[in-house]
């Protein structure tokens, strides 16, 4: 199993300037949701954005320490818009 802080650190290692929020969805330490905000997502499709994040966590997914990772990815501009819409 992996903990939220370790998962955050791994994602930030692959996307150093990213803002990352991780939530354990089941309490079991193997199903998470991550919200990742990064300028590196600019001009990339949703699939490409997710691929960037998955590269950072590939080792724990391959070892089955992490069974599921739901992703929400945003550019900083899209994040601001999302925050304003949900406020």
C-alpha cells in the first residue's frame, strides 16, 4: 500500500511545479483520486495530461501497491475557472 503523501511526492517528482491534492477513496490505501494542477498541461489533451501523471506513479501501479488512481487534471487557468464555478 502507498500513503497519500508518498503519492503526492511521486507526482511532484515528475511534475515539479505541480500542485497536487490526493484523496484516499476507500480507506484501504490502494484506491486514490488525485487532482493535479500544472502549467505543463497547457496545450495537451486530457489523455496526454493523464499520461504525464501516470509516468510518475508507474512503478507503484506496476507493483500493485496502487490499484486505482482517478485523475482530475487542470492547467492553472482552468483550475481558477473551476474554483470560481464551484464556489
